[in-house]
């Protein structure tokens, strides 16, 4: 896999690694998702590994977008379903 590099538009010179903007909503740990769903945090990590729920891998850690996880599981964001 090629690494993306930032290029200065005016000079067309490489300026270093590309920066990816973080999602607008704060990413949370598996423990917080587990508390919301009333399951063990390891269950959340297994669901992520099986791609049942979406996650972001940051180094060796997993982070989750709460609304995307709830949508993937068919649960309303407001918790009314």
C-alpha cells in the first residue's frame, strides 16, 4: 500500500504525510459502547473484528462512532427502538 503525501498546490512539493480529518462526532472506546448495549466490552471487540459493527483502528486500539454502531445494529440513535 502506498503512503499518501501532502502536496503544496503552489509549488507541487511534498510536505509530509497526508492528514485525515477526524469525524465530527467524538469516537468512543469499546467500554462505552458495551455500557450502552449492556454487553461485555470483549463482545463489542469481537463484533468489530467480524465487521458486524463499524470501527476505527488507531494503532492497536479500536474507537467507535456511537451513531454508526447503533445504526449498524438497527437501534435508533435516541434509544427509542
